[in-house]
């Protein structure tokens, strides 16, 4: 089978939004390549090593590739994509002097070639992500997440995902009820469950992500702990099913919950902060990631306006993850669940 490969040369700042545009337009997969120069700072705190070869992508830039079925009208797709990218400037996201190109490729070329670069990687003190096609022998007390991201977001290598996993590890003590909003490949839900969460509700509006998350949860033997639903943000909590047949089943956790994590765009995080607050126990923790540095003050203000107290801000390159607490009933102060506090 032939596929159209649509390539956008843009900035790292615009990766999340443009990737989302491609998925919404019907891309069967999205591949991202960032700068591979020697000047790029890389996290090696857990012994990570990087097999990606050096490339000529300038610092701060990225190449995003979306794959569309052969029958797709690519002139129409490109025509819709350009104004969407231009609109990013209104949200203070600079796509740079981007370029769009299209070529035709064989399915095997794009579906399997990228796998040679996805190796087991230690992302926290305890968590290692292992692609299903690789062999790996874990060390004592090391927790391995089996992952085949397929066409969904989330391999654990992007700063926003690794920030979330590190924060989840510091928050989960065992027995918590957790909601993962925008679960993608299910990686954060799986991490929370393997670290000891009792029940996890994983939500995503994209049916491809829902399917991918369910498969990855099965690979890790966590079907009894993690419930995956198709939902627009926290809509499922209000009985909104988003066309998901599973939506008619009762939820397998009870509200309010202990922890909510959302690794999505800042603009989306700002849309449902009040819903998160209402769904959380007093003293509960909200982990909000996917926030680029230019939106940090907006998200901080939104969290404060909703009643949260910001406990911590964690950073990786130009990305920020907020750790916010809902005030406890007794003293109107957050339950500081982060280890070491």
C-alpha cells in the first residue's frame, strides 16, 4: 500500500499543535525528528544514551511527518494545514518559516523504519520504557513499561512525557485513584498503575489513541486496574460518551479522585481547570504538563484562579510541568504528597 508523506519543517515549539492538526486531518501516523546536533542538551541522569544519528536540523527546529492514505486529496490537506499553522502565532506559538512538502512512500518504509531508533530507556529512578520488539533484562526494583505506541502519542522520550512520569513516581504511594486526561498511548496511566495506583481512568477523544492505550494496557497485564474510555477531556464524568460503547458501563473508580494528570496543550489545560478541581479530593494532586515556556504564566494564573496551590514546577528544556494541590478541608493548605516535602 502507498501512503502520502506530508512533511513540515518547523520549530520544536510548534510540534505538539502541528502533530495534533495532522491527527485531526486523518493522518495514519505522525513521526517527529528534532535537532540531533552535539549542542543539544540531553538528559542522561538515569544513564540514557541516544542512538539517533546526528542530523542537520538546526537547534530549536523540527521535522514533522504525517502519513495519509493514497486516496487522500493532499492539496486539500495542505490547504487546510497552512491557515491552522499560521493561527498558532495568535497563541504566541511561533512555527517559524515553515515549509510543507508531499511525496509518496511505501507503507513498510514509514511503519517500521522508525522502530530501529526506539530502544529501552530509563526515564525515572524506577521506570524504564521498553518497546515490545526489544529484549531487555531489568535490574532489581526496576519497573518496565512494555510499549508499542503505534499511531498514538507517547513513547516517553518527549520532555513533557518524561516530566509527567517523574512527577507521577514522586506522587504515587500506593492505593490512589488516578485520572489520565489525553492518555495517548496510555503510557502515563500504565506508569501510575505499575507504581501502585489502585484504579486508573484513562481518557482520550481520539479513537486511535483509545485503541492503542487498550492494547498497551493489555501488554502490561493491567486490564483490571486501568479503564480506558473515549471522552472529550472529563466529559465522561458527566455521562458524555463521545460515541464510545464503553461509555454505557459504570466507571471503575469513584469520585473524587486522588491524582489527575494531563499531558496536553496549555490552551486545553486552561479550558477544564475547574472540572479538574471538582473531580479531585481535598489534598489531591494535579499534574499538568505539555506547557511551553511562553504559556507558563497563563497556566499559573489559571490554576490559582481555580483554587489550586502550586506545589512545584518541574522543567525539561523549554517545557514545564505544574504540580498543583487542591487545598485540604482542615487547614486550607495542600497535602504535600511529593516525596521529600
